[in-house]
């Protein structure tokens, strides 16, 4: 049994990284499609969600 556990940890880390990258790509493409389809309506909502910090 001890030989199986390191492989399980490696698989867990790989699955976590894949899910994280998938979530980032979904959010990127969702915001990109929203900018293409509704530029004027969703521009204010997207600007608050972007990296324009108001110090």
C-alpha cells in the first residue's frame, strides 16, 4: 500500500491543476464573449471585475 499513495497524491495535484486551468479558461472566454456580444450593457460590470484597481 505505501507505493500507491505517492501516485495518488500526484494524481490529485494534477487533477487540481487541470480544474484550476479549466476554470480560468472558462472565465476568460465568458468575459470575452460578453465583451463581444454586449459591449455597452456589460461594460460597467466587466470593468468592476477587471484589474483596474482604484486606490
